[in-house]
């Protein structure tokens, strides 16, 4: 099943570096059967910072969301934590924002620890990263998507 979310991002604030991950259980390794889905968008904002928003639908007991290094079909190490805590959607038919934020050099971890956000962007541009959302039911990830360059 293909699900789509209409992203309400002010394109005036976005330059030409935009990445989108379509988050689905089928993208997990191994695939997960779930009704949950979502989108993660990453872009360079007007301040030159790497900003992000994760929007989810029909997901319960979220515990974390991360960016990982890895190609489609393979699991890889966490390089940035985007969310930790507890979250559940309130209406299974309505997209809800899980988290918004800005990734800084200090947020990088694992193989990218001590490097700059530009190193993360280089990995994203090369297609080497994915976004993963973890839940209590699926601690390894319930929905996942490759971070892909898009042209706004």
C-alpha cells in the first residue's frame, strides 16, 4: 500500500538541498507489517542549518527516531538522534508531527562523531542514509525510509 502525506513546509525558506524519506514498514530490514507510515524531510533553512521534521500516521509507542548510515536493504549505525521519548498518534487517520529540530555538528555520533553536518550531508547526497522510527513493539524500527534528494 502506498501512503502519501501532504507536507506543509514553507518552500520560501527552503533552498535546493532538500531530502525526503518515505517511512514505511516494508522498508525495514527485515520488513515489518504495520499500518503506520510517515515522511521525514530535511532541508537547509535560511540560517544555513540542517532542519528536519518527521510526520507520522497511525503509530503508537514511539521511543526513538534516528538517521543511520546504510543503503536500502541493509542496517547501519546511528549517526544522529532525532527523537527520544514517548509518542503515539491520537487519530489513526491524521498526520501528526513527531518531531522538528535542527541537526548540529555536536549531534553527530557513531562513524560521524567529531565531524561536521557537511559530512552528514555528503552521505545523504550519496544515498547512504536512512531515517528509522523505533517503537516498543518494533525496537529495531517500525517504519523506515531512505533519505533521498528531491528538488523543491
